[in-house]
C-alpha cells in the first residue's frame, strides 16, 4: 500500500523534502512507517522520542493503524506563538 | 480561528469576537511580536511554518476547551505564518466575557495552549546563522499539560 509522508520544520530540513510517497507492507502502523523512513534516513531518529505524529491531519499515536492512501505526518516539538 | 500569511489585524478580530452581543463587560487581547533578541542571539527575522489543517483543528480544540472552562467567554485567535520582520505580530488573541476575570483567564489560556499543542514552528534567522526553535512535544491528550495551562491562566 501507498502512503504520503509529511515532515515539518527541522525534520523536513533533515530529509530535504516535506512530502514523500512510500510503499509500506500491510498491515501498517504509524510506527512501521516511521521505522522504514528512519532506516532510510537515520538522521531523523533523533526525533523518535520527542516528535508528535498525525494521520490525515489528526493527532494520533505510534500504534495507530495506517491504511492505503493515508497521510502520515511527523512533527518536531512545536514552537508557535 | 485562522492560520494565514496575511498581516494580523487585532481590531478586526476584536470586532468579530464582540459582534452580535451586548453581554460582554470585558474584552482582553494578546499580541505576540517578533523580538530582536532571543537567548543571546540578535534576531534578523522569523520564518513560521505550520501544518495548516492540523493547526486549525488544534485551535478549534483550544476554543472548545475555553467554552468548557469559561462558558461565558468567547475567544478568537489568528496565527500568522511565513516570514515575519522584527516587531510584527505573529499571533493575536481576543477574549470577551461578561466579567474581566474570565476574559483575562481565557486569553492567557489560549496562548499557553497554542505553545503546547498547535503544530507551528519558528525558524529563527539571526546574525550568524539560523535555528529551528523547538518547545513542547504536542500532545492534546496530556491532561497534566492542559491543567498547567489552566493554572497559569487563573494566576
């Protein structure tokens, strides 16, 4: 199945892009999408314990299931205001 | 609730929040500005990035929390994104309520929660380099964080 991965702020800088398409084996979770991405780009791993995650623009957990066509976002600690 | 690249207009937001009622006895507002100094660095400008659909949802969630905590209060909030020069407003918040205690508290609560859970990031450009600022790990379900914001809001 195919998912869209979105990266923001420094994660986007580290990856060199804010949006990627990735094939992942089903059944998938946010965690399995992340592990594949971090294997591909080890520099991202520094954020594993401080980032937030979202599926289809809703906050979720690493254990949240991911389906074909979903939008999976990885978010560094926020600094708005 | 809005996230946009357009310059912020406090008067316009105030008019929107206070329209259609004469029940308000108090209106408070907060504007966050781009400061020239941060952690000893001389700031040149800030570039704000947002995950816009989730940022709007997070702002809506904060407003719902305000309605629960201060049922008589109403709030509006606009956050700007893109490049902001020194002195420009990055966020404006307006809170209106029949009494000042609720208006002050709701306004303070919104800015504290924005800093906790809204997916927006500052990319600081300073003399000699640039850095992504990173604050809180956003978790809207973190009750301890929400209660901390509520305590700060109530002084």
